[in-house]
């Protein structure tokens, strides 16, 4: 019996689109998280991919978090290892040296927001749904990185307030809080994803030096949790790699020649 396809992967024009697909709410199980892990690795190793986009199938949900049905049926030990593997998967996404965009096409709550916060940019479809971390209402905490990533985005006191209240809120408030980066107006999911694809393309060659984009991401993700002096070491090492790249030569040369650069990603 073949495994149900819960995560779809499609690469086009330098952009890998990873879609969570388990209707009606795209809730994740261990099986989905394993498939997401595989898709992240596929995109990481793909030479023709510079940007990863994560989104949800359908019009209503990006992801509503972990499957409550699954959690009610498994052992305590399984739950622990399930959370551990989910943490490892999202760290793999966070550490991948390519820009990642969470395309929030619908409701993004609980573990869905935890997945999204592991991406570099969170871009939402206007009026498409609610977001938040309401796990306290189930008697548990946000256990897929939510307590850590939300605090790093909005500050400790505000993060605690949002999580202990368990409130959900619209994407406009999420942008005001600093959780969502951009909101796009789109009449349908297809229109929204088309705009997301255009946005993703703006970060790859020839328009942008994708290696520099990836190294900026790595410097922030790896260096921001270190003491300043050690973070600067990470920054200098990544800069040294960029100075040796073809794109740095092109960018500096184009500036001196007063022309628009054409980057190759190398």
C-alpha cells in the first residue's frame, strides 16, 4: 500500500513550492512531518532552487497545527519523539542557506504558525484567516518551537501574553506585532501564489545574488543567538566566501561601470 502524499514538491524558475495537503485543515502528523523533512532536503540539495515557498492546499488553511486525532491515539513516548522530530525538521528548514517564504493562504494557527515562523519571511493573503498560538486551551504549550520563536519575534512579555491568553487574531494584527512581514491582496489562492512566485523570483538571479541572499539568512539565523563577537566571526567568514564569488565580482564591477548587475548565483 503506497504512502499517502501529504506534502507536494514542485520546482520551477528557481523556486521550490512545498505544499501541505491534508484536508480539511492541513493538520500535520508524523507522516506529514517526515515528508516535509524530505522536501526541505530535496530543495536544499537542488542546484536549480534558490528560494523555498511553503504553503497549504485549498483556500481556507495554511495549517491548523498538529492533528489532535493523532495525538489522542499515540503514547506519551511517541508524542515526545514526534515533537523532537518536528523541532529537527524546522531547524533544518531554518538552517538551509536559501531564502524561505511562508505563504499564508488561510488560517495559520498553533503548529501551523510554528512551521511558518521557521521561515525567513511570512507573507499572508489579506483577510484569508486567523493566526495565533491557542495551545493553552488544550492544556498544553506550543511544542514545535512556538515558545522560542515567538519570543524572538515579539519579545518575551508580549509572547507570554499571546500564548497564555490563547487568542487568535487576523493577519493585520500579526503584521503590527511583527509576526507577519507582508500582506498581499489577492482574490483567490491561485492569484496569491502567483504574487508569491513573483516575490520569490525577485530574490534570485539575475535580479539578485542568491548566494548573498542565502548567506545573509545564514548570518542572521546562526549569528543572532551568539554573543556579538562570535556572531561577527560568522559574518566575516560568510563575507569572505562572498568576496570570492562571481556574483561579488559582477556586483562590484557593475557598480563601477554604472550598469545594472546580472547575477549568476555563483
